[in-house]
C-alpha cells in the first residue's frame, strides 16, 4: 500500500494525471461472458453445457475434419482441441475414426445424438444474435464485424512487428 501511495504521489508531483483505461479485450470479454451465460441458460434442456460452436463446426464438416484442422479453424491450441473432443465424445456427440487415407490421423464425425442437437444450437445462435443486436442497424453490425476483423489484423501485424524488433 505504501508503494502505491509513493507512486501516486510521484505522478502528482510531476503534475501527471493517472488515466484509467479499460482495454478493448476486457470489453469484449465482458460481452462474451454475458452472451455465454444467457446462451447456457437457453441450452439447459440439451445434454451440452459448452463447446456449442465446435460441435456445429464438426457437424458441418462431418467426417472430413481432423483434430488439427479443427484446431486451425477455431484458432485453438491442439491440446485444447483434444479436451474439447474428449468431452464431446464422452457426452456422445462426436466420435473419432481413423482416416483411411492416412492412418495417423483421426477424422471427426457426429453421432445421431449430435445431429439431433446441432439444429437446436444453431437456432439458439440465431435467436441470441438477433437479441444481442436488437436496436442495432444491419449497417452498424456490418461495421462492428469489419472493426473486429481489422483489429485482429492490426494485432497480428503488431505482434509480428514486435517479434521482428526483438530479434
């Protein structure tokens, strides 16, 4: 506590104001948590409590995706993907099958239970997206999506610039 007081006094002594800045990532995180909380409450009747989107992606590419390909599509580490697939397998939504063209790979397929569940998930995504974007014009939603895409590009470029500067 004394250190904080010293630092604060130092800044005031220099006539500097300390500005509290909320990171963009925190705003997005708060929005994401609120979205997922409502989504979860709407999915209680299904035997799935998370990994809704990965299940829909696996279903869309039924029998064609490897774990590595799913990791790339979702932008997730392969070890995280293994945990997701393990849980979806334990719940009876997906299964792994050996790729006949490359026996080192496993292709991901959706069970009948998964095929029955995915339409409910997709309908809830549509409902949630409509609710979340209520009173926001289609134009503003497009701008929002474009801004998110550009921020992702900017951060990738920023990361690459900093990586190049540290070498």
